[in-house]
C-alpha cells in the first residue's frame, strides 16, 4: 500500500488567516503534531492514529485524509471546500 499523495488536497486556514495545503499523510501528521490548536479531542487522536497506520502501510491514504478532515472540524479549523 502506498502512502503517496492524497487524491485531493485539503486546504486549511490557520488562526492567523494563512492557508496551508495538506496533500499527504506525512504533511497531515506533521500538522497534527506540530501546529495543532490546544483543543485535542477524540477526532484528533483518531487522526494521529490513522496517519501512523497509513505510514506503516496498514491502511490506505484516504483513511488518513478523512480522519484529518474530522479532526479539523472538531478543532474548529476552517477547511476550504
């Protein structure tokens, strides 16, 4: 199983108004671990786990993308349509 680029990029708006383009599981995991707001709930932890499983080759990349989107919504991070 490949952990290559996602089929669709996720565009998120940070608290300062800048945009981040997340297009791989590695980028998503880095954002989750290094640039996440203080509020971390179940979706955040599920997304970290999903990203780790994808990078280990146990899950397909789309699972990490879906989990990352759920974590963004949970944290109130704006996601571009």
